[in-house]
C-alpha cells in the first residue's frame, strides 16, 4: 500500500526524500518518461506540486547547470 510518506515505482519503494532525489536524478539524466511517472506518483499521493517542483525538479535542473561543458 502506498501512503503520503512514500511512493512505489518499478517495485521500488521510495520515501518522499528519496522520491524527490529520484525525480532530480531523472531530470539530470534526461529521462523524461521517468520524470513524468515519478511526478504523477507524487501527485497521486497528495504531495503539493510546489514541493515536487522545489525539492525534485528544480534541483535536477540546477545540477544540469553545474555540469562541465
């Protein structure tokens, strides 16, 4: 069972901090399908969109900005 504190994807159970890290890594790696799946999972579990944006998506984008050219 999935509750507001965790999500499940591909037989992996994530706590919300890990879920945000997974979103960030998916953004950084350019895996758009994984990003969409993880974000939908978080939204289904009641995580506010602004929290997903700030703690997952933005961190992934910022990490891309720090990559060597």
